[in-house]
C-alpha cells in the first residue's frame, strides 16, 4: 500500500503517481508551513520515506511539530525514514550542525547536495520530497539560474527516481514569467490562501490543476489543531 499524502490525497480520486512534481503556491500568512509538516508526518506514519528541505524554518521547529503529530523523530531519523535537509542555517550566514546541510543556497551548491543525497540514500517510489519554500532559494540566485535549476535538475530528478515532490512557492514575489514556466513544468498546482470574512480570516486550500488523477476543484477551509495539525474542514 502506498503511503498517504494528507490534504492532497483527500482531494483526489487516486494517489498522485510516482515521478510526480506538485507545486504549492501559498500566501505569506497562510497555513502552508504547518500543512507541509502535517503532510510529512502523515507520509512517515503510513510507511513512507520523507526528505524535508527546510529553507524557511529551522530544523528543530520541524522536529518539534512532527513530534506533536505523533512521529517518533529520533527513530525515524535513525532508520532514515526521515531526512531533514538544513538549508535554513545557510540563509543566516552560519555553519550548520545538522548531518544534512548546505553551505549556501547557490544552485551550484544545491545541485551537488542533491546528487550526494541521491547517492547516499535509497530513493524509491515510497520517497516524498517536501520543500517548504523554493522562494527562499530564489533570494540567493538570479531568477534565470534558479528557474533553470528547477526545470533541468530538481523536477527531472523526481521523475527519474520515481519519487514524488511537493514544493512550496510564495505567491506574488516572483515575475510572471517565472510562475508561468514553473506552472507549465509541474504535474499539479495547489493553492493555499487567506481570505478575510467579516472580523475573521479563513484558511483555504484547493487543487488548481492535476494532470494524472481526478481531483476536487473547490476551495476548502482547513482546520488548525492544538498540535498544529492541518486538516480539511
């Protein structure tokens, strides 16, 4: 049985196939970061291997929330069911103490890191990559280099090794050309957004498009639990 992708599998009539790349475009105040960790937790707890690229959050926050969501983080990391890739510390100009880290977010460095990760780990169809924010990577590269890295290195890598990837991208900070190129290359697009309604705000998610499976096209409200678990209303 294939591991489960919370939220996304709830809105499709079948699981997205191995080799798929899904782009998540999110509002800055949306619940995407918590949702990304909930997706990671659900995948691990249903038997999958998870690689989490942390560029917008420190690794310890991810471990803390995974623990609150019922993941035995120490065991998962020791058995290589969970790999946290520390890209965050590089954004602070510091040296990481993590086992898996990069010295910078230049695409040349990330390409070497990804190749090394592929060689050291057995990436299979039960492997899911989650990148919390590719927009953080864009800050340290010119747009053309960053987009080309995604189109020619990151996306083909997932297709070749038959894993799956879910990559976050902050809405409204890149050029229209960048969004269009990336949207054309990904197999599915998911939106996380904030909507103000009266004196309250609503956290919403929808699948905008998905190429290889049927999907629900409606906006859905998401709940945020006491342990930061993100679920559909």
